[in-house]
C-alpha cells in the first residue's frame, strides 16, 4: 500500500500547470517585454518633453524670460 500512495504522489507531482506563455519562445517573450517597456517609457516621458519644448520656444519668443 505504501508504494501505491508514493506512486500516485509522484504522478501528482509530475503534473505541471501549463500556461499559454510556456509555448512562446524566449526571444519572443523578450521582444514583447521590450516593446511594452518602450511604450511605457515613451508614454511617461512625452509630457515632460512637451514642457521642455514649450519652455525652449518661449525663451526664443520672449528674450527676457529665459
């Protein structure tokens, strides 16, 4: 009896929950992660870049400002 319970425990331990991402190659996962990081960084920095450009243009248009 002890061996059959150990055998069923081994079978249960061998079962692994598979996810859809388990079938995707590593390079594809890295490309997706890089794309998401790039999109996030562009989205986060865009307002700051706009303010920078506005300040640069204002300094040209109004010489005593900056």
